């Protein structure tokens, strides 16, 4: 199944900690902010603070806009994201403290239930032609340019700031574009 989700269908939800808002792009069937298998969202971070607790989940955060962010997880691991589309991976149970490096930022989030899915996340700044192998779920987010997605039977234009969701795709997918985030979710072998 191929589904393009335009910005008009994104849903604004409050952060679990109540200190901001998230633009939810997509969530697993029947999912809520408290219980879901996977969730993709975009958030604006406008002040330093502590991230919401997502114990039982794995988090992937990608810098979309801004001058950078420093994430300190459990006072030990530090990720500094300064370049657009740079990535941090961490446990949702980590106490993650965020410090803005020079003004507010916008980030893209992929959160998955721990042990349920294996996440393969790639970001592409420069123009790319790539192949994605068949998977249970594939998402492509085009940050600032139109991308071209080709399956065995279709060619799809994905406009900037839109999300493409491919479910139970059996065919190889060819993607041409830049400023893209490609997320492939496969069922974990350790469920």
C-alpha cells in the first residue's frame, strides 16, 4: 500500500511532559501518545530542558532546522547535532537533557516500541539515487525538495514536507532526491 500524507493531515499533540507541542506525521494503527508500536513526528525545541520519558521505546532524533542541539543521556553519553539531517539514537528511558546551541531548532523523531521493530534510518543531504529493499514499513520524508519514488508499477512525486508511507511493499523501491529522510522498519527477530 502506498500512501502520501500531506502536512494538512498531520496532527498537533502536546508533549508528554507538557512543555511543548509535536506535529505527529504518522502513528501505528490504534496508537495513542501513551501506547503505540511506532510514531513519526516533528517538534520545535525552543528552550533547554528534559525530554519526555518514553520508557519501553527506542528514539531516533534528526536535526531538521536550526544551529544545533546538544543531547546528554543519563549524564554520560553526549550527542551534538550541528549539521542538518544529523542523527542521535537513544533509549526512551534515558534521562535526556537538551541544550540549544544557538537558538531554537526543529527535529524529526522516529520512536519505536523496544524489541518490536528494527529501525534502519538514513538521511541524504545531497541528491541521491538509491534503492530500498522490500520491507514491512518504509517512510520517506522530503525536507525541502521534491523526490521521485519508483516502484515496479508506479512513479510518485513526493513534494517537500510530505511523508510517503509504504506498507508491506514487496518490490524494490527506487528513490531520487535530496534533503530526504528514509526510515525502514522491519519486525525484530527478538519479539
